C-alpha cells in the first residue's frame, strides 16, 4: 500500500481516480472511509484491516479524518492517501462542506463512516450524490455508558435514517444504538471483527527473548494486557488484583503493552506498592504485539466496557487463556468457563480469584488457550470478516447501480 500522505482539504487535489479495474463497467469500486481522527486506536486499525484485506483488484480506497491525523500514526503505518478536513483541537466542528468537496473530488461509489465523530459525512454524502452511504458503530466511551445526550440521540436517528445500511460490530452495540436512536434493532446489521490467524499464532521461540529483554525470570507466570492506557480500559483493577495475589506469594509478573494518558498514574501506583515493586513491566506502544503475546501466560482485558476488542481476539488467536470483563461485546467472544473466563467490571477481588486459579494450574491454562484459539479460528477469522465487508459493499453498490457511475 502507499504510505500515508496527509492531504488537507484546501491543498492540491489528488491524482484522478483509476478506471483500470472492474465493476460492471470496468472500474474499481471507490470507497471513502471516514473516521473522527486517524490515530493509533482500534477503529483506525480496523479500517486498515479492511483496506488491506479487500485488496486493489475490485476496490480503490481513501481515508478521510474529520479531526486530523496523528503524526505518530502517519509515521508508523502504511495506508492509502488520507485527507484531513479538521483539527484535533477540542470544540465544535462541523466541516460538512469540506467533506462534500472531497467527495466530489474523489467521486466515491461508497462512503463508509465510523462512529459518532464521523457521522456528519452521511449528510455530506447525500449532498455530494454519493450512491451508497454506510455507517458503523465500533465501541463505547465512558461518557455514553449511561446513555447518549438528547441532541446526540436526535442526530443519530436522523443520520442513521439517511444511510443505506447501519451496522455494529457486536450484538450488544446493536441493541444499545437501536435503543438510543429510537430505531428497531432490525435496522442494524452485525459484522464481527476478525483477526489475522497467521500473524497472531503462538510463537514459542519468541517468549525467551521477550522475557530476557524485560528482565522477567524464567518460570514466572506472566499476566498481560494490550491496549491504550485510558480510563475505560481500567488497568488499575488489574494492578489491584495482581497486588493481592503477590501478597499471597504468587510468583507472577504483569506485562502492560500500550501507552496513553493513564500511563503516569499507573506507573506511580505500581511504584508506590511494595508488593508490585519490580513486578509490573510497562513496554509502551509496540509494533511487536504478536511476540509480546507469545511471552504471556494469561491475557486480561479489564475494561469497564468494550465494543468488540481486537486485542482480545488477538490474544485468543495466540492461544492464550483470556480473562475479560462481562460487559459489552466480550461475552460474544468469550464463552465463560470454556474458551476463557469472565468477571464483573471493576471487581478486583473477582479477577484475583480467577487469576489465582490460572497461575496455579498450567494444564488449565493450556486447555483454555486451545479453546480460545479454536473459537477464533472457527468464528472470528480475518478471512470471514473480509468476505462480510466485500458482500456488504458489493450488495449495496449493485442495488444502487454504482457500477454505472462514471
């Protein structure tokens, strides 16, 4: 894929779209993916999965960020040409007409918006006479767990109704957004995320090297988590559970992979506890997640709420026993007591109980890990996800006659 090229709306226009491949009239299906901001989050990585997975034979892709492109993301990731129409600064923004101009320039057959921060691209698509508009919901924010503000609910109902299809990545999210927008659940589809089963397979040879790098003794049970260090992920509960187990004499290490605004607070908390001293490793953001997962013995997702966790899927595909909160889409991924274990959000005591059992029983860890891998293979493959996206795009393009558009 081409490297990210940050193109602001008022800069020089992009090169004209290619007409070399197919739909019914011999051109590729052009898809504009619109997100709130282009950063290191799971939704953005999901967009890149779709783009890379669908390939370039039938599709041509562009990304548009409503609130700017993170410089670190642009430096580290490969992506197609990316537009930026807004600023990362807080405050009200509604770049409707800039979105319209980009759509008239790129002439997409499909505009696919993700989450509330990109929702204004739906009316923009209608104003630009884009044949197909799709919206999808991918997760939760702490501030919306008790329900959406009235203004947001009204906007969601109005803009969802303008779209040709709306979907969520879990049944739980479908239920939530159907209730919040006063629309029947039948108006929403569900398309589950998928995981690269080859990339995220257990690498036994990687574990010793990772442990040496971070000074983790051989034989110590490593309990890890991967994700941004933000309040909704609630890594503090994992640290409290680990602290309780270490005080009981369990030989374990906590491995936290990721970075974010909670990093300093979590490090201070670990340093202030005699039990946790030397037993919590912070790797920061990493491009070596498969190797780091292979060095873990147990994976924990302590989030207060989740849409559909890509890191949970990656841990399952890596053959790790997974322990996750009983919230959001997690119970749709993890069969409690079969392919993993569930506990209540913020329940450090309940998490400690489950982890205590797993740290003591290697055979149980192997059993849960195998079941997790099997479930990822059978239900959540990246190949299956790509087929579902391809089917959706081609179905709607065919229904709206996109193949006849020049």
